[in-house]
């Protein structure tokens, strides 16, 4: 069965890009945080895509592990934006929940592949 994870992480990255475009319109801290969020939030899907073309199980686990770390970092930046009221917390709830779900999915996949080895 084909995984929907590449599409899901791509859609997540699009939402992050739109959020960062809005943050980039502001000066100072918002713009700096937007750059951090943009880097980590778009890296998740990029690493999942690379993992889809991995040459070995170890390569797959490596790419998905990086994607998971980036998802955790993205979750951090989203929490920081919400708790400092740079963005209203309720506007970030769905993105933050999706980051949590991506972390759980990636962690589960990594554990499953490692347990087979």
C-alpha cells in the first residue's frame, strides 16, 4: 500500500511556507523565527522524499530520523510563536497538532523498520 506520508508532509510544508510569508511581513523577531521555522518545516517533507528513494534500510532510517528531528524542531518553533503571542495560539493549533502527528508517524515507522533488522 502506497504511503500518503510524502503528500502529507508536502501539504504541511506548504502551510509552513504560507505562515512564514505572513511572519516575514513583520520586522525583527518574527522574521528571524520565520526563517528557522521555514527551514525545519520544509525539511521534513524533503527528507521523507529522499527516504522514498533510499538505497538501503539504513539510508531509509537515516532520512526518516532526520525528518523526525526536523518535525520536533518545527513543533518547538510553533510552540514558541504561540506562547509568545507572535501568532495567536488558536491560529497555530492545527499546525502544531499536525507536527505532533508527523512526529508520531515517523517515530513509528523508524521503530518498525529497525525492529525488522
